[in-house]
C-alpha cells in the first residue's frame, strides 16, 4: 500500500506539462505535504520492501544480493529526482526570508530522512541499485546548482544568487556526512587489494626516467564487479573538493560577479554597453562561505582519514593501506586541479593546511602500487602536480 502511495504521488507530478514556475505554483501543496510527512512515509516504504524481500528466506549476507525489479527501481529513481527538486524549490523561494535559517534547517532535516532511507536500502538490496539512487539524488542537487549558476548569474539580486548556491552545497555536504558515517562504508566500496605492479617478462621495469606505461602492461586491479569499486568514496571526495574549490574562489575574489546592461541602449549598442560590476562580499557572507568550504574538507580529513585511522577494525597496516588506496586517486587528481586556488591562500589558513594534510597523509599511507598508478596518470599534468608537492612540503 505504501509503495502505491509513492507511485501515485510521483504520477501526479510526472503528468504535469507546465513550466517549472507554474509547476511549483500548482503543486507546491502536494510537494510540501509529501516532504512534511517524509519521516512517516519513507520508513513504512522501507519496511514494506524489507517484508517483501524477507519472504525469500535467504541467509543474512554481509553484502545483500537481492535485486528489485525494474518497475520498483524506476519508481524509486524518479522519486529521488522529484524529492531533490522539491528540496531545492523549498529553499529557492525562501532564500531572502528573515527566517531562512529555520527553512534551511527544515530542508536539511528532510534531506536526513532521505539519506536514512538510503542507509536502510544498503542492508536490503544490492549496492549496485543503491548506487543508482545515490547518484540520482546527488547529481540532481548538483545539476540544480549548475543550471541556476548559468541562468541566474546575472540576476538583479546577487545575494539571493549566493544564498541559493550555498543551500545546494549544504544539502550535498549534509548527505555526504551521513553517507561516509556508515559503519559498512568500507565494505560498500569494495576496496582493492593492491599488490606489486604486474608486468610481462618482455617489458622492462618502469624507472624515474621512463614513466610511460607500455602496451603489455597488466593492471593488478582490473575486474568487472558492480558497482564500480570505490564508487562512493570517489563521489564524496570529488564533490567535496569541487565545493571547496568553488567557495574558495569566491572568497579569494572577494566579490560577486554581476552583469549590468544599459537599459537605454538598444540592439548592438546594448550588448556593447554591458560591463562588469563587482559587488563586494560582506564579512558575514565570507565567514559563511568559509564554513562551507571547511565542512567539505573536514569530511575528508576528519571522517574518511582520521576516523578510519582510529577504527579498531583497521589497525593492521595492510587494512589501512587498502582504505587509503580508495582516496588517493580522486584526492590527488581533484587537488591538482584546484592547486591554483590553494596557492593563493594564506600559508597559515586553516582550510589550506587541512586540505594539504589530507594529500600528505594519503601519499604517506597509500600502497606503492596505488601511488604509482596515480602519479602515472598525472604525467600530462606534471606542472600542477609539482606545484602540489611543493605546497605539501611547506605545510
């Protein structure tokens, strides 16, 4: 019955052919009513799925092997998409309200219920299907931020523009905080067991002079398991670094970009009269942006690295190396792309030091084979990587 409730609610929203603004106006009551009762409907839906799958009487598994049928997965995927859009809409039209903090807290609480539902699905169905739902939800939030940035960048209200972007980023950060705190986070990612680099007898060993990968190279970690190994760790680290980079660029620039056009001009003269106007960031807005960037990097430093380093289950050197190997590739690649931002920060800035400590820890603790593979992939970006190493030595 509860699965049918979700399907009917989704059917109502999916059959609307109006534009986004009209859709938000007509169905605001439906969206708000569902989101306000999401703490009641999602647990019941999870219970319904659990009871349905428990009839098979399969033994308890560390990684569930049960798969939902295509209809169930299609409904859940579309449902997560609609919920993400509903959360964005709830925040979008209340950004400039005096009680926006309470609205944002309500939206973040509703996001928690969505992530709790995902956490329950990890114990019920195969991670491959859960990964599709996680990617749908996170990418919907990211697409909303990117599309709004393109369409509203030149809006007349830049503070509304910044407030909405920060709301989208805080929703993703809150979801990542809950996901990386899963007790079985490592098991969900299926960490590789890195061995010494495999090479054929006809191929000479790599050296510091010759770093090109030959055609006869055999990767020690190639397999065809689904979901893709390290999928959740890659998603979290890539998005957290992206959020930290974008917010840091805004802080370093110290102003909000705005396009202003002379209304008295027409045609080509109007286009030629457009000019850039810089609106300086207030101190409160700078502190707000700094807190977002700091929270994004803290997920990597405090939860992914420090928490797992202190976990009693991973005290053996081999176990912790396999965990760090999940983080090293997206962490180094993402930081290399943001090295131009890090180099402009104050050397004593807490965010800069914590960011570089993440890279330094991963380089020190990662297996040699994982580090070698990551460095080999950076051969075309050697300048940025050398800058990153130079910054690490200064930490």
